[in-house]
C-alpha cells in the first residue's frame, strides 16, 4: 500500500482499527493525535482585574474535538518578551470550568497567554498567543506622568 493510500485509510472516520495494522512511528503519532484534543479552545478573552491579576476566559471545546473525555484546560502564560521556556501553566479543576484568574503577576507587565484542552492522554494544541498588560488606568497615568 502506498503512503497516500495508507494516510487516506488512517484519517477516514470509523477506521481507527486500521491504525493498528502495520504499526510504525507515523501510525503511532496519528493514533496519539486521535487521543488528545484536536483543537484549542476559542473566543479567549483577557481582562485586568487588579494590578497583578488577569482573568482568562474562553468558550468550551466542542465535544467533537475532545477525542476522548476532556479532563480540563491548561492556561499557559509568560512575561513578554521572554522566551517560552520561562512559561508557567495552571490547570482548571474540571472540564466544566472555562475561566481562571492568574494572580501574583507583575504590575504593568505585558504577558503572553495561551489556552489548551487536555485528556488523560495528553494536551491538545495551544491557542494563538493573546497579550495583555497588567495594571490599571491609575498606574498607567502615573507612569505617563513620570515620563
């Protein structure tokens, strides 16, 4: 069987049994893909609560993209422009929680934030980065006045 035919067979719905025939690294990667969420949550919204807190909320991941029992969401965040290896993450307590509050952040600091869903088999793809600068209007006015 050619690779193209094999690929078509593997990605067709209801053919998961075919994934176990001729197990190789490509097939295992495809099988793993089917066990973790295949999309990131959407409609992510960021808002400042206090000078060191950010509220992150999103729409629930539709069941068709969960690829198993969804256990929750993971919110990744890091100070911008620092590299992602300094990234931190928090998990929601269940799959029915669509909001987290990030606390103890630095005031007047820009953050990059991404959200992903996860199952017992792993974490799905992360959303695109969204950015927010902590702080409030009073803080910003004081900073502008200093300049």
